[in-house]
């Protein structure tokens, strides 16, 4: 039982679902990446060179995947003319800048409090899913529904 908790720091729950399958799959992957960061960064000796290499690899994966995910959402926002896309995109950018700054500090030899950084990632992602992304997908569903109604007439 103890190992199970270590393997999954954030447990994906149905309450995190937005109702848009591909976005939910991407959110699950972001959760997996944060869980990987936790298991390497918190449960290993981050002074060990192999652990540092693994941590760097996962941090790069986190940045790459978040960039891909944000881009995916933002293309949909643009396509449907999402009413508060500017605010949503600003939140994406703020998150990205913070993460890149932290990772650059770490890569340049500055120490970061890895537990605090990972907690920030977890809290930001869950809050963003529960508030911003659910609001976005709700409007997306309404607009798609109206489009299909118009097609049927």
C-alpha cells in the first residue's frame, strides 16, 4: 500500500474531467508528469547525478507538454471565438513564464525547493482545470451545439 501512494501523488478523479475527451487526456498526462516529478524530486536524493539528469529530463518534458497542451486549447479558443480567451491565455503565459524561470534557475545550478515547486504545479493545474478549463469547455459545448443546430436547419 505504501508504494501505491508514492507512485501516484495526484490521483486523477472524475471531478477533474472537463467533458472534452482530448483535453481530459492531456490533463491526465500533465498529472502523470507532475507525479513523475514528485517521485524523482521528492522521493530521491536530488544531489545524485543520475537523479539530477532524470529530473532535468522530466522538467523538459513538463515544459514541452504544457506548451503543446496550451497551444491545443488556444487553437480551439480562437476557432470558437471564446469570450474570455485573453484572460485564459494570460494565465497560460503566466504559468509558463514561472515554470521556465524556475527550471532555468535549476539548470544554472541554483537550488530550488523542489517540494514547493511541485506543489505549485499541482495546485495551479488542478485549480486551472476546475475553474478555467471547465468554463472554457462549457462555452465550447454550447457553441458546438449551436453550430450543429444551424447545420440541421
